[in-house]
C-alpha cells in the first residue's frame, strides 16, 4: 500500500510512482519483477504507441514482465489487475 500524502501524489516530484531502470512506471512489484501500466487516451496516438513499445521492450530486457491495461479497464474492472498480479505470482511458484 502506498503512503498517504497531505496533497495528491505528483509524478513530477517522484511521489506515487515506481521506477524500473531509467523508467518511471505506474506500478512495479520487485518480488514478481512485474510492471503494471495504465494506458489513458493519449496512448492511442501513433507516436506514443511507438515510444511505449520501445520502452516496454527495454523494461522487459531488464528482466521484467509488463502488463498493460486501459484506463477504462483499471477503473471499471480493477479485479483484472489483481488477477494479473496473482497470475504472475503463480507463474513464479509463489502462490
């Protein structure tokens, strides 16, 4: 669980974010080497898709698994994120 902040977390200040290598990611579980990324509307733009694919390839080259969800899924069906975390733990024999 993340710490509570007096003001909302700000990625610009490095709050409420996790890092993998040189990248700031939405969520990282070190034990599972799992990154969860939440893609908002801007992720539909071609340039953002290309940058995201390159970034994901580089994160995976560091030994991490990246799972992406749309913002709509994260907000409307958050259990899918829980399922992805549990699935990764099962793959690693931790559940």
